[in-house]
C-alpha cells in the first residue's frame, strides 16, 4: 500500500533512512534528520516530486517510493530491515499501474 508520509512516521524514519548506503547513493544526508526529511518531502510535492511511504497494512512505513513527475523518473529507498523481500519491485509496480 502506498500513502503520504505522516507526522506519526517520524519515529520510523531513522531506521529506514539512516544507513551508509542510502547516504552514499541518494541525497539523504547522514546523520539522518527525520523532521527535516519530512519537511523536504512536503516541499518537493509542490515541485512535482511525489514521495510516498510503502506499507504492508497502511500503518508502519517499510520504505519510500518516489516519482519525479516532470521528468518521469521513479526511485526508491528501502530500509535495511526490509530488503530482499520484493518490497521495491511491488511498490514500483503500484506506481506504474494505470
């Protein structure tokens, strides 16, 4: 399930995004600042960049999937604890289904 990021997701974010490989391969800094990240996600929405939380049940986020509408680029970041389970491929399929 894909949904917008919520203030209640703040405690989950460090476990998902404060990882050396995420910092090395994305523009997400380390150490990770969840409050600043949520502000950035909301600001980017106005610029046509849609970052959504990926969940199994609509509750706790497992990762992030993003769509940059203007240039048609998809991306994702998967929390270390949720890797290898097909979450990225399923979330990208959800983003591309009509």
